[in-house]
C-alpha cells in the first residue's frame, strides 16, 4: 500500500498582528458557480491550481494550518523577499518560518489583495508525490466563508457563510482562538474528545494524542493494533493503528474507522489538542465547513464507509522505477517474513514498477485478499520473495 502521509497541522499563530497578514478578501458575486477542480495526492490531500501574483501555482487545501504557507523553493526561484519569523510546531518537530508579502491571491471565486504568506520547506514527501506543491492554503484564506468540498466530483468552492447547499448531519465547528485552526469534537467510548483539529491537509482518518486515547476507556481500546508511519514537514512519526467499530462526530455515527494514536508527548499532546479529523475520514462524505455558522455538515457518499486495511504489513513509497519500504507494520506478514525498512521492490508478480504504477490495478496488491501469494522481485539482483497476505489488525 502506498503510504498516506501527513502534512503540517495546527501550526501556532505567527508572531505578527493578524491584520498585517490577512490583507483584504472578497468573494465574486458568482462565487457559487466557481468550482475548483482537484485531485487527491498519493498522501490523500486535496491538490489544485490557483494563482499567486498572477502566476499559476500548485496548492494543497490545508485547514490545519493557521496561516497559508508558501514553499521556500518557490520563493527562492522567484526571488521573493523573505523575512525570518522564527519557528512553527508541525508534525515531526518544528520548522523555520519566514514571511513574504503578496499582491493578489485568486482561488475560485475568492480574491485576496495584500497580506502575507508564511514561508517554509514543503518537501515532496509530505504529499507522497514525486513533485512538491508550491502552497498550503490555510485558515487565513478560507475561514470567513463556507467551504463546500464535493469529494465524489473532486471539486470544491467557497460560499458565503450561512449557505447550506445540501442536506447533511451536523457537527460543531469553530476556529480555535489560540491556534486559529478549524476545530470540532469526537465521541469515542466513554470520552468526549475536544478540541479535534479538522485538518484537510492530514491524509489519515482520525488521529488521537496519547493522552486522549487513555481517556476513552478499556472497552473502546480493546481492539487489535499494529503500527504505521506518517510524514509531516519535520519528519517521520511512528504511531499505533487500529480500526474502531464506532465513533461519533456530532450527529454522525461512523463505523469501522481507521484510528491512529500518536506516541506520548507527540504532536497533539504538545500543542494541547485531542487530535485531528483528517481527509481520510472526511472523504467518506460531502463536506461543508462553515465555522462562521458554527457547524460542519456531512452527507454520506455511497460506498464511503469501506475501510482499506493492509494485508501485507508493508507501507511503501514510489520512487520512479521501484517501491521502497518505508515501514514494516508490527505483527504483519512482512514482519514475520523478515522485511526491513529500505528494502526495494522492482516488480510485482512479474510486472515492472514504473512511474505510472500508482494508477495501475497491480498497485492494490498490498491490501489484497488474505491468502493471496504475491511474488515480489527485489532490486539490484537480490532475487524474489513470496509474501502471503493475511489480516492482522
């Protein structure tokens, strides 16, 4: 299975008066008709095109960052003046942050004039793609409006707050006054967990901090677990992974939900939140995020509740003509067979791995039917291994 990766989430507000960063934003009268088409990155994030000072840029929609972030690489290539602003806390640690002034940003029916963007390293690994994005579009650009995300049609749009373009079940939604990101809550077991960052830039489903997981009760925690790895802007984090049979988000009762639990003292514990609701969960639904109206609306999509489980125990990254093992999941068949981080695979059942591998049917082997025997050819003449798939969590 190609690895869903985590992007930066819930960076603290930067040390600058808000007005100096915000600029002046306005929606066009026909904003409702201005859908923005997107695709999902290999890391499960919403990727689209927009314009920055008249230039076309690639962006990711990331409601888990307080201020939109421009790639340092892009700023350097376009000789933009960047002022140092200190550091921000992100998944995996902290990163250096700068600031660059902008003239205009255009996104669907939204135009912002003036204001600033944060500047930081945006590695390609954070989206699971070979090509990095130029920009993370965060809370500062979207929170004044309703954000309508149509995952089924792969498009989104910005609407005036208070609009409800479809019927759905509601959950509370606000902008946290301290961290300035979208927040809601989750009920699991005996615990009501809040604040939960609603983070479209997080490719996983539900993530909890260790402190929050300890409050949910023994019955809710009595599920098989394994391990997984995620990549934020500051590096890799190994977490526990489970499928919980039921949890509640507002009026929405969700079943068979993938849940990650960060290590003690991890990102959520550090920034003082219960956890995150990521794109892996949200894409089960058509989603309206409207913090101005105090709610998000979720309308279930047909077939949106299916959970993909690894049956191989290998989490893989695609590097041109090979798959690289990024993590071997605890208790899985790959761990039992002696696979190691860094092993590389050049063919699956005799089919060579190439640049278009991720979109081909063969790419689903790592989550295939239990009992299937898969022939994996190692690179550099290291021979072939047979891995028998099974369910283990």
